[in-house]
C-alpha cells in the first residue's frame, strides 16, 4: 500500500538525453551570419568581398538565405544595397513576412560595428556550410552501405565522384599579384638558359621533337592520337624508356589496354631490340639471349611505375596520380588511352559529354599536380576514306569529342605513309618513316617531325638527318607547304626569337 502511494505521488521528470547521432546540432554560426548580413547592408563595397566566398546555401537559417538572396539580386543589378532597398526587394519577392518583417532586417545592422572583418567571418560561414555538406554526404553513404541491394563498387565510384564535386565547388584559388609569377618565369628562363640542351621542360629523348616543344612543359595536357596500329603505345613507351633510363625521370604509366606484363614485354622488345614474337614464345637464339642479359639491366631500377587497372575512372586516376607524385616524385603521367577511361558516378546524356568531362579533368589534374600528362587518343575512321596526302590526320579526326582539341595544350598525330601503301614522298622512300604531326601547340610552333619507326621492335628513334616542317603562327619562320629543310640548314634560315615562349 505504501509502495503504491509512493509511486502515485512520484513526479516523473523528463530529462533530455544527448545521444551521439541525435543530440548534435549541425555546424552553424548564427551570430556570424547576422553580422555578415548586417555588414553587407552597411558597407557599400562589402558584397564584392564575399561574392566568391558565399552563396545563398552557405547560410544555415532559411531567413538568412532569403535576405542574402535579396542582397545578391540587388548587387547583380548594380543597385544600392542598404536596409531600405533590401526590405523593398524582399517585399517584391513576397518574402518580407517570412524573414520577420522590416524590423528584423533593420536589427541586423545593429549586430555589427563595422565591416572590417567581413571576409574572415564569411570564410567561417563557408566552412560551416562545407561541414554540413560533408555530414549530409556521409549520412547518405552510410544509409546506402547498409542497403544490401546497392553494389559496393558502384557506391565507391559514386562516393568518390560526389566528394570530388564538393571539393571542386568549395575550393577556390586566390588571385595573386603578378610579381611572384614574373620571378618564377625568369627563374625558369634562367634554368633553361643554363641547360646544354636549352630545354625548359622534360626531355622526351627525341631531339627534333624536343626542339618543337622545348621539352614537355609542366601542367600541359598532351594528346597523341592515331588510328589503330600506327604505334601510339610504341611511341610513348620509347619516350618513357628514354626519360626514365637516360634521364632518370620518374614516369607513371596507366595502361587501360594492356596488362602490366604485356607492357613490360613491350619495353623489353624496345630496349633489347628482340622481336616481340620471340619474347612471347621464348624461342631466342644464343646471341639474342646474350643481348637480353646485357640490355635488360637498363630496365632494372628504372623509375617507371605501371598501373593496368581496366576501365579506369577519372576519380581513381586522380587518387593514384596524387599518390605517385607524393610518394615517388613522378614527373610525368602517360595514359593509354583516353577513350577507355570513364567518369562513372555521374550521369551523362551522351558518350561525347563523358569524354569532354574526362578531357577537362585531365587538364585540371595536370595543373593541380604541375606535371605534364600525355594521353593517347583514337581517331575517327574518316582518315581511312581520304586519298593520298589526305590521310595525314587532322584535328577534326579526333574521336568522340571536340573538347579534347580544346582542352589540350599540344595535339600530336602519328602518320606512317608506308602503312597506307604510300611508298615515296618529296624526300624519297617512306620505308620505316613515321611523321609526328604537331597540329596544335598552344605555346609554340606547329609542324611535322620525321622519325624512324622499327615495327618489329616497336621502336621510335630520331631520323638522321632530321627534317621538319614549321608551320607556326607563333612568330616563328614558316616554311611553305610541304617544304622541308634539314636541321643543319637552320643556320642559314634562323628562327625568330621574338616569342620568348
């Protein structure tokens, strides 16, 4: 009886329990939001300071989003921004009562003494918004990871894609004054002047090609395109061998078409100059075994890093490339080839849009890592239908997307007249001839570099004497169409030095 009485008289007191996933408030800075909005209505030029830091979604409070939206609209129309104009704009948009009326808008100006710290406050608001985005993103990933119907590989691709989007939206590069850039440019010029080869970039190991490009430049996206069986992979492997073995430059090779073993076999064929069929079958003559033993030592400890992930996504590439640069000091990336990549995790209306995204991302990655990226590309079949000299590739032949041509700093084509049964040209026999046609060069001359191609060894090498056609619009001496001249003749026809780049 006493127990029942005590229970009856006992008053239940509800206590708020802070559970880890329930009791936490989303990251926010209400006071700073009020201060920034007040400063925007007090200071005439304040909006220009925060316009590239804040968006409407950066504000946590719906009320503050509406007020900033009104301020943004006034600023875009180049109208004055103050309490009266903001109130009128909110009234026009039908949002004045929603934000608490004219009184609340006016009270915001009392929350700030001056606009001196508006940029600092805005960056804090932006960071809070980024934290909220990451929380929402993480919650979605957790929920999908618990769903047995979701494919984990697809989820990982989508997760990486969305995280990349968030980082791209919120990371902006500051504008800098030109002086430090001038100093960097002069330092690079001095380094190039002191080098015996006169190159400002990474040497490819091909003398005439390096004369055109001054070496592969940092942050450049280089596209090397050709029809199948023209020797795209052979060219970049010859180049990778030259750079890694002769110049000790760390090179990363992403092969989407061949396995690591196949790629290394191609390198062995290239270096040892033993036919590929013999390497595959193991039927080597005694003198070939001796050559293999002596030459293969060049490849040991060569700083070449290979990855044969099939159907590599641009997001996987970004992650792996950062690691290669950070851990191994890789100075150039080779991708074989661009059309085999994908941008999974995003929806595209067509394959052309997807290739455009991949192309833009490769250029962005080259700038971010500050290294050259060489991507191989396929060409349309239109080349095959043209006759004679018309079979030499053109920019319009690039397959699936015009964005490749737009994003690339250099576009090179490989043309082998012999492949098309063209046995002679103006220089004589085309047997073993390969032309590297530089059709776009953002910072230098365009033209044709003649090289030798030994098909049985998948080997490109310089032609002696070397011939080249210069058809540049970059203040260089231009040769008439189809006119070539040997390197030795350049003393008679010196090229202009007007363009320092």
